[in-house]
């Protein structure tokens, strides 16, 4: 992870604002929804960097009360 950056992910869980920081090489909306789901206890966090894990999609996350997911690179 030589090119790892810090990203801030904000989301709501059942209407309550949540936020966390994650280190990743890249971030996009699909990744942000997946990691928000992991933070909320819905998604699975891979044990090893190369372990393949099925990502939690936005529609599935919304079924568990996760909404308003946004992300930005930390400074």
C-alpha cells in the first residue's frame, strides 16, 4: 500500500450521523458504501488484503438503514 491515502466517510445509520477515517489506495462511491456498511456492522471486512469479499451494494445497505454516504480525501 505505497500509494495509500486517508479518506473520510460520512453516512447516516437509521438517521444518526456517523463518520470514520479509512486508509485505502483509492476510493469511489461503491467502495464508500461498502466500507460504511462494514462500519455499521453489515459488511464483511476481509482478513487478508487479497481475500475476495462480496461488496455490499447501495440498495442492500439502504435496506439496513444506511443512507447519505459521502466520502472525501483527508488532508
